[in-house]
């Protein structure tokens, strides 16, 4: 009996050893696979990290990564050069921010008050664009800072504005001389003279050149910040009434229906001349591109801290592909489908955009080709 128990015990012992060995072999194989996967993952990480470092060190923008406390955890060489600092990783970004405005942008992003903010910073003879983007990682909120050196772009912009201003200024003298000559010639000719037709055409072309020169000058002044803007409390209804008084004869000649929905209680904090110029441009376009018998509607309403003003027409509309570009300077939509000839310098909407943005507002448009367009712009409300 004891011998049988011994045999059974031996068999069980051998079986246990086999089971342990089999489990050990499996564990060893799993360990080997884990090591291989680790090596592959490490190799892939090193490859991606090398790519990341190469990209970060060779792009033209400065890249900074901040943690939730505002400390720098990564900075490429361009960022260090733009900030004129070395070894900034681990330090607070506030030490290197160009002025309090830059730090306020970063703080707003870190505290989740904004997803993305940008600002133009100038110091000495350099100009930087700083963009701050929120980075979410669990409960931590960091920020991605992108720095771009736009000093040369600013210089080129000033050179372009100066060139446009000088050209428009120099055009005034010959245009004035031509205007005097044409007026003199028109007075000397009899109304029934065949040459009177050519003089009238010449007069129309001079008017177009005068308009172009004036709008070029205005655009240069607005873009350079030299055009004065006097902000006063102004009634929206009065602004609209003053502009419509000028355009009423044109509206009647084209047999257009005019509708207004402007509450008397709405007031804006704006420059009256600038606001009227924006309205004049939009209403002039609505009249020009709306066929006879169409309608124009003006509305205004309060939206948060702004007053939104709309001009809606039933004109030829704007093609969808052209809509994003209509506020670019010199851009003209192909209006070959419009009835009659339309003349435009391509500067009116660009000037309107600059004026509205100088007030802290926005301007945009919606349109369906063949059905009409609606232009919107906002001005700060006057409490």
C-alpha cells in the first residue's frame, strides 16, 4: 500500500513539475514577446521623436508647450531665438512674455476661458504674432504657443500703404487739371455738337478715376490708422435716414421697394461719418445689383453688446465661390449677368470692413445667386 502511494506521489510530483515547466515556458515566451514589443515600441518612439525634433527645429515658427501652471515644457530653437533666451524649459513663460498683453492671452487659455487667442506684439524694431491654443489632457490644461516673426511683413505692408497713398496723392493734380480742361471744353461746345458725346464720356471716365484715387487714399489712411474715428452716441435710425435721403432718387428711378425695420431705441457708439459710409456702400451695391421692381430691406436689432444692422436685397446675388473674397481689396465679382453696365473699383467693401473692424465690430454676407444678398455688420451699442 505504501509502495502504491509512493508511486502515485511520484507521478503527481512529475505532473506538477511538468505543469510548472509548461507555465514557465509560456511565461518566458510571453516575456520574450513583451520584450520584442517593447523594443519595437521604443524604436517607433525614437523614430517619431526624431521626426518631431527635426520638424520643430526647422520650421520658421517658434513653438512652446506650457503645462497647466504656465511653465515651459518644450521650446524649439526658433522660439528661444525669438524670445532671445536659452535654456528656458522648466521656467515660467511669464518671464519671457513681451508685455502684460501676451501673458493675459496665455492666462485666458490656461484657465479655459478661451480655446484660441492671438495678438500682435511689438518691441524695439521687431514685431511678433503670438497665437495661444488650449491643450486639453485629462484634468490638466496646458497651452501651445506659436510665435511668428512678422517684422518684414509689417514693413512690406507699410511700404505698400505708403506707395498707394503716394500714388493716389500724385494722381490728384493731373486729374484736377484734366477736369478743368474737360469742363472748359464742355462750356465751349454747343449742346447739339457731336463732340459733346465724347466730352460726356471723358467726364465719366474722369469721375471714375477721381473715385479710384479717393478710395485708394481712404484705404491707405484707414489701414495705417491715420483716419480719425470720433466715437459718439448715435441713433441708428438717424444714420439710416441720412443715408437713405441721399439714395432716395436712385431708388425711385429704379422703381425699387424700400422697407425699413429700425427701432428708434437703438443707439450705437460709433463715428457717424464712418458708419454712414459703410451703410452708403452697402445700400449703393444693393441698388446697383437689384433689377428694376426689386426690393431692399434694412433692419437693425440688438445682439448682446452689439447692434446688428442688415441690408437685404432681391438682386442677382453673389456666387458661392466668390463670397469669401468679396471684402478683399480690388476683388470684383463677375457681374456680367447683371442688367446694364456696373462700375466698381473693388475697394468699397474693403473700406467698409476696415471701418467696421476699427469700431470693434464684424461684417459678413450671405447670398444665394439669383435670389439676392444680405449684408450684416455690427457696431458697439451705446448704453
